[in-house]
C-alpha cells in the first residue's frame, strides 16, 4: 500500500514538473509564427493594391516618397540632408532611404510602402502585447484581429502615408508606459502570462517610442508632452514610496534619459528648420504648412472651425467611418465606450490604456483652431478631406472592445453566455469590416476622389517628359506635381526645383536660359517667371484637368534643335 502511494506521488510530481516547465523558446516560436502571418497579410494587401495601381493615389504619399528620393538624387550631393525639407518630419523619409534609391522601388511606390508595412506589423504586435498584459490570450488575439484586419489600415500601410508608422510608435509608447507602471507598483499588476519588464528599461523603451512618434508626426509632440507630465508625476510618487536605493538610481538615470531624448526632438527640428529656411516655425506658418494648404485648397470657413464641440463630432465621425459604414461604426463606437468605462472602473490596473484616446484631444483643437479641416461624405460639405485622421483612434476600438468582452466573460458564470458575448462582439466587428469593403474603404475613396484631376495631369505630363532627351535639364515647381517626374523616371539631379538652392532662385530670374525645358502650371512660380520670357520659349504641349491648373511644357529655343 505504501509503495503504491509512493509511486502515485512520484507520478504526480512528475506531471506537475512537466506542467510547470516552460519551454524558453516556445514564446519566441509563437511570436515568429504570428509575425509571419501578419507579414503575409501585409504583403497580400500590397500586391492587391499594387496590381490595381492604387498605392500612389494620395498626393501626400507621392510627396513623401519624392522627398526621400531627392535626398539620394539631387543636384548638390553635399547638401543632401537639406532636401528633407522643413514641413514634414524626417523619420519616415529617412526610413525610405535604403529603398528609394532603387528606380523600380521608387517609381512603383513600393519604397514608400515598406516602412508602413513594418509599422503595421509592429503596431499589431503592440496591440497584442498591450491586451495580453491585462486579459486572457483570446482577448489579445481578438484585439490584434481588429487592428490588423481593419480595411483602411490595410490600405494605408501599402502607401507612403505616415499614419501607420505613427500608430506603431504610439502603441508601443503606451505598452512601455504600462510596463513601467506595473513594474513600479507590482500590487496593481494585472498581468496575464507575460514576464514583467524592469521599470527602468520600460521607461527607456517608452522614451524611444515617443521620440520615434515625435519624429514622424506632430501629433507625437502632443503625445510626448502629455505622457512626459504623467511619467514625471508617477516617478515623484513612486520615489516617495520605495526604499530600494539601487532601483531608485536606475530609474532616475532612465528618467533623465527620457526627458532629454524627448526634449531634443523638437529642439532639433526647430534648429534644422531654421537652418534651412531661416524661420524655425516654417512648418507651422510657412507656405507649405497645413494652414497655408488649407487656405489654398479648402473653403475659408469649414465645419468645426472655432467650435470645439462640432470639431469633436466631425473627428469622432471620421473615426467611426474608418471602422464601418454608418450603423456599424456607431455600434462599435458604443462598444468601445463601454470598454473604456471598464478601464475607468478598474483605473488602478487599466488607467494607462485611457491614453489611447489622446488623438481625440489633439485633433479636436487642431480642427477648431489649427486650420486642420475634416470633410466627410455623409455630412456637410459632403466631400473627402483628411478622413484618414480618424484612423488614429483604431487602437481605442482594438483595445477596449476585447477588454469589454473579457470583463463580461469574467463576471458571467455560464459558459454558454460567455460564448454568446464573444461571438456577438466578433460578429459585430466582422459585419462592420464587411460593410467597409462593400462601400470601399473610406481612405481609398478619399484618395481616389482627390487624385482624379492630379493623376490625369501627371500622367499626361509624364507621357511627354518620358520622351525628352536623357541629358535634358528641367525647370519645374515640384511641390504640385512631383508624380509626373516619378512616373516618367526623370532623375531629380536633372531638375531645377524649389528645393535646389541657389539654382532655383537664379533660374527664376532667367528661366529661358537656365534649363532646356520648362514645366509651368498656371499660378506657380515657374509660370510667373516664364510669362515674362515667352518669346524665348517654344510651347510643346499644354494639358488640363477639372480642378487643376493648366500645365504647359516649354522648350528653350536654342536647345535640342532636332527635338
């Protein structure tokens, strides 16, 4: 009898040992398989939209990829960094440099898609990590699915737009801040299954993510400032309640690095902008700023201007439309609000996640007082402009809806009822995303509507420019139609453009003798300069399109006489 009990005890210990043993490579293998699946999804989306020739519809995407191209292909290689410009922040353009030098990747737009695709992967993994720290694995997979399968994000990550890149940095900043808080206050830890990061390392990771976001979009400056204040308050409170001198020293060093790194980003950009344009706030009030563009391309007065409540309604509506058609987006928004109420209820463990609402706090005053209009097809003026900004609330939907499901399931005893809750929310997300594909993703609709005239002009110009002699030099204002040069494969070193100083200024004084060919669009600086020397120029072709200024290609009379 004793021997039998002994053998049973040994078998029990053996099973317990095997159950408690954790394969150190199991998590890595899981992460690798998950990343490969996400990568396959990203590449599939790229191939789909590339075959349909829809990756270069956004004018901003064309501008981003050509800014990166002119860094590696310009008339003055020693001044290449100045080609980054002064309006858009530089990180996205720098990330394109390893790819944009290749002519095929440049002309196809794939060079601009690669950083966005990597950000799509990292952003999805960040959402998974964030939710898995507070809820069971099924909720984390549900969250990753909401994020990764969003039709509008899937489209934008195949373009050279910077929203997916910013979202990845933003999500990981919140992930690292969450790790920092749970590392400092273990009693408030609601972690599920993942090893806790040391608080000083988590703070350093948060600093890096915030700096990356602040070098990608100006939204990141606001996010870094808010999180910086929160981190300072947390460090002060924690410092008064810990006696671990060694940990204090490490956290203090990491906090100093956090502050210095995030303070250096705006200081660096202001100094860089001043060195290029002579005006540190050129990105805010200059001729290529959002304010100046809005004045040129939109109505003088727009919905939400000087009215915070209306601005909030328009931004939230844009967020809903990025999630689903009218009814579907509204239902998901209500579910996200319910999940947010859960985070407020469990503030000690989930309070950090409320920072995912920060884009709302940034864009509402930006719309009201910062000349950043949003036009929606379902509301006045029934058009498309900056609808994609609503996608920055995607992490809110991807995080709080699964947390709502996990909370309800936690407080429901019946297994059948738990399954009903999960199935209902999953069905809502599936139905919402199917409604997006039924109507076409709104970011793609925005790109198509706003690109019709521009693409018609650029294709017509490119068809003619492609036939010019390879050694010919062009004078062209590329802030308007850089896509024409991209489609034609014209090297930027053969183009005198507004970013080429002092060649640009000299060429405008005498355009007829500064370049072999002149591309002038009504109202731009080249058109104004060429107007005074029409007798020295021969008109070759003139093209126009609805909503676009007429563009004309001229030849210098004594250049290429046989052309």
